[in-house]
C-alpha cells in the first residue's frame, strides 16, 4: 500500500490494485489517505494540495484524484 506508485498503468487499474492492499492493511483512514497521496505522481498530488477545500475522506480524495487525472489525460498538464 505504501509503495505502489502508478507507473505506466491506468489510474483505474492502479487504484484497483492499491485499494486491495489498503483493504488488507488494517490501518485507519488517515493512514490510507496519506499512503494514497504519497503514491500519486507529484504533479497530481500538487493539484490536490492546491484546492481550497481539501478532501476529508478517502472516497473524496480518490474522486478528486480521478477527476484531475481524467482532465490531465484529456487536456494535458495545463488542466485544472
């Protein structure tokens, strides 16, 4: 869970693998959120850190990361 960076697979494939590790880790949601963000590419993580209302749950964090990743895939790095 802590060392599962996205690398070359799609976000969905990566998240499916990562969430399997997270479910079996038996750690709290705060730790899962930290590990999730730690495995994101730096540019994606920076976009999340810049939003004014930070996600407070893992579900919200994943949704925001998916949204930014989708925008990046469609529009390139300049997407917000």
